[in-house]
C-alpha cells in the first residue's frame, strides 16, 4: 500500500508517519509538507510544498497512491475566521483535488476539532 501523509512535522502527522513506517503493509510513504521531516527511511519520500494552495489538479508527484492521511492544520485560537477557513478548508479542498483521486483511493481528514493542550 502506498500512502500520502500531510502534516508530518506536527504531532498527529508525525504519529501517523511513525505508524506507517512500522507497518509492513505500507510499502511507500510520501510526506507532503512545508518543511522536511528530518526522518530518513527507505520507505519515505518527501515533497516540500511551501503553500498547499499552489498545488494544481493532476499533480504528477501525487499520482498512484492508495490513501492519504491529511493531518495538516492549525488551532483556531486567536485566528480570524477568514484565515482559519483558508488554512483548514480551502487548502484541504485544494489538496484533495490535486491528488488525482480515484474510486479506490481513501482520503482521511484528521481534524483537531475539540482538542486542547491536555
């Protein structure tokens, strides 16, 4: 199984990455993030994208994957609604469109809704 993970430099995305690296059913992982993970592993490839809104539909680097764990996001604390929407909704939707999804691909949106510092 080939997996894409976003947010691998954050707490949740890093946890998903570590679990996928350890899972023998996962043969390839593409981390898509704004900065490198710092993790070196034979299964791991990285695609550095400074702005997910810059991704376009049918991005060749995102083809042929079986699933995507979308773990990128921010806390809404102190954010203006329009900025929060752009980061959490607009970028997620644009990323999903860039995946060249097919009926066999799973897209898992991992939300931090309801979380707090504890």
